[in-house]
C-alpha cells in the first residue's frame, strides 16, 4: 500500500501549485468550507473529525485546517504517517488509519465528522456505504463532499465532458495514459442520485450542490446528516434552505443549487 503522501501527489496532478487549475480548486473548496459552516454551525469547543486529510500541503489542500479559526478542536485522520500535515498544522491532532477499516473512535466521540473528496476513492459502492455509516457512528452530525460527475471538467484527470458517460471516460483515460482513473477501486464518479443512495434513512438529511455553483453542473456535491438528538439542535443550527420536490428517498431533502 503506497503512503498517503504518494497517493495525494497523484490526486493533485490535475491542479499543480500556482496553476489556474489550483486557483479553481481553491475557490471551490473555500465555498465548500463556507457551506460546512452554514449547515453545521460549529462553535469553539465543538470537536470535529476530518477524515482523509492530505500529506501534500498546498494552498488547495486541507481546507478545514487552512480556514477554521479553532484548529485545536480538530482531529484529523489519514492514510499516511502525517509528517507534512503535522508540520503544517501543529495545533491539529493527527492519527493514521487503515483504508476501509473501522475508525479508531467510540460511538459519538465527535460533534461533527467531515470528509472532502474522499468518498469517491474508497473502492466500491459497498465501501462507500460503510464509510458514510462509520462517519455517522463516530459523530453526531456529518458533512461529506464529493466532486460532481457533471462538472464540465473531470477533477482528477482534467478531461472535459467525456466523464459524463462511462464508456467515453474509459476510452479517454486509455488514450491519454490515465487508465487507472477508469477503475472503480481508484475513482467512483459521483452524481446526485448516487450520493443520495448512500445516505442512511435520517430525517432532515440534505443533498445539494457546493463548490463552484453552476446548478446541476456545479463542481461538487454535499451530503449533510443532521444531529440525532434535540440536545444538539436547541438554540443553534443553520438557517435551512427551503426544500424542493425531489425524487430522492423520502428521508432526504434537496438543497437548491
């Protein structure tokens, strides 16, 4: 198994430092951060688990650690040893984990759990369901984001439009010597309905667009699982966006793009 640092290098090939691609990623992730703050409304002292942080430290990586004003409230986990991460964010606790293994925390150990651009890489649809369920096991509230398949440029390969369809994406990846990205164990292209299928049947769960807002072509999707208990919601919580009709499971509500 390669280290997280080596794997992360592969993830950032499409947006190298100081490039236009990196500026686009930064803008998208800054908006993702703002949506996390809006939906979850964390306060100083609330414990936050950030799953899948990067040992490649760039202006685009680790948006929560880069922007959140209370880094001591964050516990981060990743597949690598975390040397680069610890050096960049010394106030954040870090723990190494194994892929697709149970998180090393008790039930409801954290107020929030979040994961950005991780769910699409866990290996299979069954692994994705286990990943979301595990986040909701260790935290009272969950905010997960993934790249949107229908953003015009595929995030990991910078291939335009071909990723809208499986066959054309496989062909483009093969022609451009990027065949690894066409394998499910490396990348599962995510659409809104697919993300909804992974959500537990939780009243008030929300699926919506985030990142660069372009309606159904927005750069990212989010899944928000609200608190289980009234004790967490009394006197707090975001101003919810109004719901709108959706064909998703009844427990889910859709946030306007």
